[in-house]
């Protein structure tokens, strides 16, 4: 005997009758990994992730406690935020920052003169 599962307004799924109902795939958020090799790629990913969550820049701004224009600035140039701010933004989008060791060859760089105090 087949059961029907209905998706409620809060995303819960519950049995309903003796028929089978298939929910559209568009209702499912599929987890993905996004490789970012350059800051410029992060811009497109942030914008796409926000839109995939159905959020406007203003709505994301309200979640973060910033103005819409600040979200636009961050999407245009993610280098304008600190790592802590980026982490907060990603968390608001339900994204986790993961560092992945590629296992590629690495060699210790030659000793360099220490930088001036206060600079990299």
C-alpha cells in the first residue's frame, strides 16, 4: 500500500493517504561544494547562493544587520570583508567554510627577511 507524503509550510513531511505523491525536485536544496581559487570567483558564488536561498540583498542585509548597499558591495568585491564577517555571511546562507588539503606537492619556501612591524 503506497502512502502520500505532503510537505508542510515548515518543510516537514507527513503521511496523508493511500496514494503516492512525488514532490518536485525544485523543492530540494542539493548540497554542493564550490571551489574558490580566486577572490573574483567568490563574488559569483555569494550572489548565486543568496539567490538560490530566495533572498534579496535587502533581506540578507537584514539577517546580517547591514544595509542592502553593504551586501551589494560585498558581492561585488568580497575582499572588503574580514574573514570573521565572511564567515558570518556564509553562515547566514547556510554555507560552511571548509579548507581542503589537495595533497599537491608543497615545499618549504626559502627563508625571507621578516616583514616590517605591522605589515605582512
